């Protein structure tokens, strides 16, 4: 069997992204038209595309506003699409959040709020709680991103510093009915974690948020600490009557994306093995585990015989120690390459399904058996690049970045490792 590794791996990634596109997965989940008004609000990297999908399929009048990342907008006629900063919030996101809350005032039980939520919404829907400033949120967000904290930990802190997350958006819409359509970008598909759950009850507490800041030695100013120790920091908890009229619906998940990629592998006559859709941990540590599994497959045909593709998703993290460029998927791939040390029978792709790895212009990269040797011929040390958190420069020098531009969806990390006999 002749296998075009580059083509196969890229086709898998494209299928994973395609399975989560709002244009394909949103319409079947739209609720019935209400007797009153329909207000569309939301936030996330897929926000613009989700708004357009609603417009394309909604049978009646619409109005509203969604906020998405710069460069991720979509052409809408009735729903305003505002672009703001991600992963660090900015004033545009703050103003959009204020306007969204203002739109929800004075609604009745005859009205419907259709809330469109996807990954990235936590930074994009940036409305600090009373006593907390945008600058406070920006500083804490930057520190969390560098710390190696998981997405669940980061969003716990964000919820308790917000005036709109942790169920507060839904509370502001009461007594209107709220239907939230979600695209999951978090391990375990916990709706409370996706965009910090603006319409979802939150079982965590402000004490949990404080403990996370302490765990990662993140210094918070006195006003933030005062807020986190006040009653006002608490989010809406399970059973809160203000959430009685809320329905949260998951329309796309990482598992759906992995299964779509697996189908591409089957059609190529190769065995797919989905390892897990919710892997977390330091990117370079996750790479070591994946390398060991791939080597076991090649050497002993366990847990599956080659040719096969190992597929996984989730959200790894990176603790920044150097000053280089790159996101968690490229970092995973560079660490994988070092662990495999030029293994002649193993190829890999790792990329973020939103098309943006970290804050760079690539989705991820490709790793080939000769990647390290080609880099060495250019005078580039893979280990030095990894030590400096510079995987972008490594793969850019080889011409092996995966560049898609914004995909207008987000179901998180995608990893595929091809093992041939």
C-alpha cells in the first residue's frame, strides 16, 4: 500500500473542521419561533458563522449582536457582528458585552433569546465585575495563559471576575426563554467551561478562583482580591430559579470532529484509533506519551497493527519559559519529533481547529520522519527551539506549517499520528 502521508493527514484535519462548521451543524437545533421577539446574542470564534447560519435558516424577524475574534467575522444582514481581541480581552469586547446586556432588558416570557456560544467567548465577552477593571482582567488573563493552567482553571477565574459569565447573561434575560447553542472547545464538553458559561449554572466558587491564583503564584491587586472575597463574586449556582427558562444545547463537539477524521482514514483502507477527545496536560508531556504509543504500535502492533492513525483531541497547555513563537499544537509536534528522533515510519499533524495555534497565523504543523535532519542541515537545533518555546520558527523554516486562516469554528486541538509498517 502506498500512502501519501501529507495528503492523508491534511484531509483528516479538514474533515475534523468540516464536521463542526456552523453551516452544517446548527440549523437542526434551532428552536420554534416565539410569539414575541427573537434576540440573538453570543460570543466566540465561531460567533459570526453561527449568526449567519441562524439568519440563513430562521423563519421570522431577527435582531441582535454577537462578538467574535478579529478576522473571524461573517456577512450578516440582521445580526450585528462585532470583532474584538482574543486571547487577551480589549475595550471592543467590553463595549460589546455592555450592549448585549442592554439588549436583554425589558424582555417578556413571550420573547426568545437565542445565545450562540463557542470557544474564545470567555475573552471576547469581557465585562468586568464591579470593582474590577479591564486592565485587571487583561493582566490576570496574560498571567494565566503563561502559567500552564488548564482551560477549566482559567475559566473558573474568569467567571468570578465577570458581570456577564457564570449564568449572569441568562439571569439578565429573564423571564424570556433562553436557548443556547454551543460549539464545545473544552475537554469533557462541560457547558459551564465553554466561554465561561454565560447561560449555565456554575458549581465552582470564588474560593476556588482564589485557590487557582495561589496555585500558579499569580499576584492579583487588592481590588481583585477584595472582589473575590465578597458575596458579589459568586456566580449562579445549580437550581437557581433565574435559570429555569434556559435550555443549553451542544451542537458540535471534539468527538464529532475526531470521528469525521477517523472516517477519512477508514476510507483510505487504514485503521483509525481514537485515543481520547479530552486530553489535557503540558504539551511536551502529552507528546512523550503519544510518541511512546506510536513506537509501541510500530514495534509490537499494540494496541493496533500498522498501518494505522492515532487520533486525539482536547486542550494541552504550555508553560512559557522562552521567548519564541508558537502555540500548543506546534509545541506538541516539536516535542513529539524530538521524542521520535527521526523514526522512519511515523508521521504526524497537530493543529487547532479554529485555524489559529496560540496567537500565530498558522493552525499547526506537519512532522515528517526527516523533519529533524532537514532542520539540522539548516543549522537549526530542535531541542534549542523547544527550550525557547519556538516551534513556529522551527516548522516555518521547513515549510511545514499548516495555514488555513480562521476556520470560523472551534472544537479545539486535533492530533493525528500515522504509523506505517
